[in-house]
C-alpha cells in the first residue's frame, strides 16, 4: 500500500504543472527559432546570438549555414539539459538521444526539434572560432 501511495503522490506532483506541456504532449506546437551561421562581412557572425526559452516548451530551431567558413556548431551543456525529439536534414529525419555537434560546410540547413528541461544559461558556438565572434547564448527559464 505504501508503494501505491508513493506512486500516487509522485503522479499528483507531476500533474501539478511543473512542465509547460500542452495536454501532456511535449512535442506539440513547437515554437520556431532561426539561427544563421556565417553572417557578416567576414563570415564569422551568428544571428541572433541569444535565444530566450522556457522549460517544457517545444522548439524547432532552423540552423542555416550562410558563410564560407566551415563551422563545427556545438552546444554541449545545453543539449545535456534538453530532450531532443528529432533532427531533420535534407530528406532525412534523424532520431538521436544526444546531439554532440553539427558540422556545416559552406551552406546548408538543418532543423533540430527539442524541449529544454532544465533552466540555465548555456553557450553555443563554432568550436575553435569562438574568439572570432561565432558564439551565442541560450537562456532557459
């Protein structure tokens, strides 16, 4: 009986609104976000360089490489604290548990569908090019 009571209490706590899920579906109605990598006259910019997000909200981030520099885009701390639903590139849909890095050449586009699960401030950027301005911040509340 004690085990059933514990499960019931945990269920009521989970249902109390800790997440912002729509009807319990963390993948529904993703908010679109767009990031361009390789902007500016020198091709070392990112626009925008800051994103505000909420835990429990689904997002669809389109990352577009527009410059002429190769970029190994990564956000390791952020993706350790987010649920990745899928990645779409070209005509492919990729299901992964963790995103380590997106390697982008001159141009291309990828969509990452995810839900942030832990508040915090997380850095993203092109590995090795941070000092040239290829960085940004995810702020999750």
